[in-house]
C-alpha cells in the first residue's frame, strides 16, 4: 500500500483541506446526478458513469490481469476518466472469508491532472451463487501513485460505503480525497499556480484532489 507522508504540520489545516476536498466530491456528484448515467460492466462489478453517450465514448479493454474502461471526450479525444477491475483475487486472512461463494474483488478509479495520476483502490468481499451476487464487506480502500515524478500524496482519506447504509449491499460509493505535494513550481514551463496549486511554508506546491463514483454488483 502507498504510504503517505505527513506534510501539513497543523491538524486544523489538514481538516480544512479534507473538508474542502470532500465538498468538491459532493459538488461533482451533484452535477453528475443531473447528467445521463451509463451503467458499464467491468469484470464482475459495474460502474455508473455520469457521461452522456452523445459527448463521450466508452472504450473497454481486457487482458489476463484486468478489465479497464476509459471515458473519452469525443470532441477533444481526451481521456477524462478511467476505472478498472483486477481479475486476480487479493490474498486475505482466512477468517475474513469463511463460507464458499465468497471471494475478493478489487476495483480502481484514476485521478489524472497533468503530471499526476493517482489511483483510488477499493478491495471488497463479494458473494455469488448462480445468477445472484452482492457486496458483502469492504476490506480496504486506499490511494496509490501511478505516474512517476517528484510528487507524493499527503493527507489521504479514502472510504467505501454502502448506499443503503448496511452490508451486504448491491451498490457502494467509493470516495477519496488527498493533497498532491511537489517541490516542482512549474510544469511544461507554466507555473503550477495556474493549475490550482498553492505554495506552502516549506516552498512545496500543493493541490487538493478528490475522486468518487458508484460501483455495483450486477445490472
């Protein structure tokens, strides 16, 4: 698992940043609820994508290790969102799963912004029997870096919750907030301040980020 470094000395500041990020997630979700939703299959699980089919293409790829989908804006050709599901089950303690029919499923979603690509993972226990299936428990939710570079994630928060408030469930919401910390001041010759970064007392540039969408078992 990716281990974040403690870079903001003030606990209050950390909490304020978390609230700002989480408010951003809620704002994006409010906008998303107004857009047409595409219910797209990964491997076992599905993801709800608030991107209309008239403006965005869904590109699905599959190999021996994972299924991945990319949402591509038709006008620009840019990938605006990526999500995937690993095919290999994650090894967990025997006591976590004690009944036949249970197995782990790992899904992820990417935050992409310039030189930063960070991945939000959720590891869940799912149960299936014939055509029936459900998400029985959440084992782990965490951030990890994908792109290389002189940056880290600090003040990371991640959670997976049932949309009904209880488990087992058919649908979960996976959300995460973090702060990108980098000693860089420019990217491609442009000041990072243009991209929403602010400078800290240590001279590092920082930017709060957030990610979060709905994932479900079955159609």
